[in-house]
C-alpha cells in the first residue's frame, strides 16, 4: 500500500511526535534542548532546505516548541469527539 500522506503532513506529524509518553510514566521530549532540534531538523533534510547546515539556538528552539504546541492543539481538536 502506498503512503498517502504528503510531505507537509508527514513533517507536521513528525514534529508533533517529538514529545510523547516514554512508557515509564514520564515524557520523552526530543526538543528539550537546542541540540535536539538540530538533530531533528538535520534528520528531515529531504524536506527542509538548508537543514544540513542548521544549528539551533535557544530562540529557534523556543519558536519551534511554540509551533509544535500549536500543531498538537490542532491535531487534538481534529480528533475530538463530537
């Protein structure tokens, strides 16, 4: 079966999944520090131009974490009952 998710949707889903339950009652956050954002962006070089040279700083991390919160809120609303 072919993947029916386009690249933009895949990127949004991947961003939303950078925070999740860790299976031990806690939370795993791939974007807990700028280095995590650098790793995540470089891991998506096929979708993000300039990703190979990207190095995150505190401001970029804060902006992406805000974006992630908004994306997660939209996904939560989309699957809300009723």
